[in-house]
C-alpha cells in the first residue's frame, strides 16, 4: 500500500502557495472582460477570498499584491487584516505597462524621463513592501519593440541594467528583487527580457538578493521548462514561480490544466534542487486569470493541483532512479519516473487533510459552505475589481 514517508509528509504539511490578488477580480480576453457576482471591490475583499482558499486547503501562505491595483490609504491596516485572516501579504508586483508613457518602454526606454518615472514607481512599490512586510519585489516588463530597427537593442539592455541597479540599491537587507521574463507579447519583434538567460544575466550583475522569476506559461512551445528550473536552482538564482497553464501562449489558465505531466516534472526538479527544504527561499505563487470559471473554486483547484503533483513527486523512488540512470537503463529509469506520476495520491491527501483538521475534499466543502452565495448577496454596489483595479 502506498504511503507517504515521514519526510514527504513533512514537506506536504508545510507546503504553502502564494495567491495573486488579481485572480479574484474580473478578467477576460483582449476582446471582453466578463463580470461575475460577488467579485471583490477592494484589496480587503480580495484578501478575504484568498483566506477562504487557505481555510479550506491549508495551502495558502500569502497574497501577492499588484501596485497600484491594490493601493490602499493605509497599507498597515491591510497587513493587519490579512494576518487576522491567517495569511500574510506577499510579493509586490509592479506595473509599468498600462500608462501611455510606457508605450515604447519603461525601465528600458530610450527616454530618460520615462525611465525616471518607471524607477520612481518601483520606489513606491518598495515603500509599500516596507509597510506590508513583503519580502519580494517582482518586475515584469512589457518593454520591447514590434519592428526591426525600431530601437537599439543593446542600448535598451544598458538602460535596463542601469534602471535595475538603481531599484536594487533601494531594497532592504531582507528584501529581494525578482525579474520575470516573457519571450513575446505585447512586443512582437523583440522583448527586452525574453528568456531566463537574459533575466539571469541582469540579476547576476546586481547581487545575491536579485533572482529570476519563472512563469510556467512564458516559454516557446516545446521548451524543456524543468531544465530551466534545474539550472536556476543549481545556480542559486531561482527566486519564485508564477504557476499557470497554457495551450498556445500566455493563457494564464489553471496550473496543471494543459499538461499535468509537465507540472510533475517541474516539481521533481524542485525536490531534486532543494526548493522544498525548510530553509528554501523559493516562492511558489500562482499567476492566473479565471475568465469564465468562478474565482474562488478555481484557486482551490489550482493549489490542489500543485499539491497533488508535489505528492506524486515525493513518491518518486530517487535511489532506484539514480541507480537505473547510472546503469544506463533507459527504459527502467523512465518507468520509475512514470510509476510515481501515475500514482493516484488523492485518497492519501484526503486522509492527510482530515488528520490536520481540514476538509477532506476542499472543493465540496466550498460548494456547501455558503461563502459564495453570501458574498454574491453582500458585494452589491461599488466598483468591482479587475485589470487596473
């Protein structure tokens, strides 16, 4: 009978996943944003919804903020509210992609005044981090070009390096800068941080507290993402994940929906590289937009998907796998990996949750809790949250 070892059980009991505040707001495609009842109208209601996911799953450690979408008059009050609800305020995500001034770039812009504005925006994010107790400043840039010759790519890299250095010099001793990458969109000829190598090169020049953020949807088809995970862990430069799924490009769908085997392989490398050790500094975060499904159950399903694939990875017989690999047993090694992937861990996780005083089936528990119906009734009037708020 399959069981979790004490070490595996310990990993699962302390596993925590950071939820994005924006996942609870209205979202959609570039053609339409679809509204739903019960959508949060401010960051406090976003935190409350995230805390409900945590209450049912035991997997939520923090809520990531997006600035200025999650601006409040008194960030300390939001921090206290979050802690009272059992979650911390996590990564602060900057936004230099929605203002007219950033049409041709932000931190990499050839316009010094635009770069100054973008740098100052990140200083404001750092001020928010101090007020909320947040550790990480995450930077994703829409910077790039659409046409050959539009801008000098080398000059833009130099501007980006100088901008990041100024921002890095402002973060606190216990804070970190994590730089995300994306190989295309909204810039279609080139993006200024298109891949993990560019992100790695930029953060390596800054210092030990500058790291790479890996978004699982930000890669070309066929990319071996687990290789990138392995390499960044090997180099000590993997700061955080943005978990999601994609079928074509950056779809931001529920993690594990498109390719659960890929998620499993990524988590196998996380275990191999020490990302689940007690002293690990790797942040596991979701970055998803639920356009047609209800927000809270979608987040519950998402964290359970990560938990299930982590559990399967923990069942991998690493000693047998290593022996088969060293013996050159190609099919034997593959079979060992596949045996772990095909193991149905859901009954084991249900028992683990019950032993911790959690619902054995969080999806059913939410559906029967009345929470959704209550917020649908109460959250009437005001401005629903969405992209930009």
